[in-house]
């Protein structure tokens, strides 16, 4: 059996490939080793994963591939690996970053540039086996160009600076009832301001018929290409693949900006779990 996980801080998608190659799926709460312990993941495995996949015998050999947020450092990988070893003592477990998961889901064994565009943003050059180059991911304050947080931040800046059409500004206020003081309070004093800013991306998407909004999103993606994609020497020689809700829902604008930058976009998917299942289903334990 093969157990595959694509994990973020709020949600984890799971796929189980049984010995007859049948695929089973479930979703659980998310996990991030920067904020949670091995014991937290053990509880998720016991109470959610094993309850969903009742055909698993935890005492038998199983191959596990876990791709998750916060799994870049070896110490954080060990937190995840320890939890799996506690529940599946005979398992062969591999813990990888969500970035490698995006690479394997979109490129398989082919070389390419890969981007994650969701609440945040991250990119890399993948040689078909491993990640060999990254542009810096500086977070929502100093970077994350092209992400949901960046689009939301840029939109809110225009709103607070009275730089958008009046009707659009009124529509925004009618929807959220937020003025300058409320917005600044959340951004500068409340937890998870990146998620707060990214939450406005849905409103932006719903108003794409406005030329101002189209231009704003295109400008965010131009920054994404200039700061990240076009800095890879191979950006005109290999294809770009993208994973994440922002890439998926704004794909038309993303592709148009890519053409102007001389970049060939191949695959755009919302989540990597289906691609990861295809990548691993030929393997046996």
C-alpha cells in the first residue's frame, strides 16, 4: 500500500493506493511542524486517517509519502517522520516539502520551473529529480509577488489611497464594512495578516470584469515574473507549471502575462494531490 499526503496548515489531502491499485481518498485538518508537535500529528493519524482508511493495517508494511508546508528543515521533517513511525512502525516514510510535491505533481520526471501561487508564493527550478534552484521566498511583507496576499495587499492599498474607481470602492465597503482604521488594526496587530489580505482575492476575482481590477492583477503577475520566474536562466527554455488557487482561478491573466514575458506555461492545477497519486501509483511496497 502507498499512502500519500499533501498537507498545508489548514487542510491535508490524503490518497491511499491499495494492493489492488484502487485509490481511496480523504481530507483531514492540516498540520505544520513549525506550529505543531509530533503528538498533534499522531492524533490526526489515529482519529482521522485510520478512521477514514479502515483497510489499513498499521502493523503491516506501507510506503508513505508526505509533502507538507514547513518541512524544509531536517528538524521539522523529523517531527513528521516520528509521528508516522509511531503509528506505522514498519512503514518506509519519506517527508518532503510542498514545493517538491508541486514539482512531482506537475512535471513528473521532466525538468521545469514550478510555482506555488496560493496565499503565499514560492518558485523553483526542478531538474526532473530534485529542486536545484530557488528564488528567495520573502513572505508577504517583503515578497510573495503574485500570491493571494500580494493581490489582496495591492488592492487594499489602492482602496485606502483612493486610487480605484469610486463605484468599485463603494462595492468593497458595502461587502466588508472596513475602513482605514479597521484594516490597519488587523494588518499590524492581529495574527495571520497574510490570510486576512489574501481573503480579498475572492472579491478581486469576482470583479475581474472591471478593467482596473484586470490591470491590477496583471501588474501583480508582472511583478511575479520579474522578481522570480525571469531570474531563472532557463525560463525561456523550459516550461512553467503552477499549483495553487490563485494560479488556477486567475489562469487566463497569468498565461497572458507569461506570453508577454516569453515564458511558456504548461500545467496549472489547483491542488497537487491527483498528480502526486499518478506519480506514485506505479510503485509497490
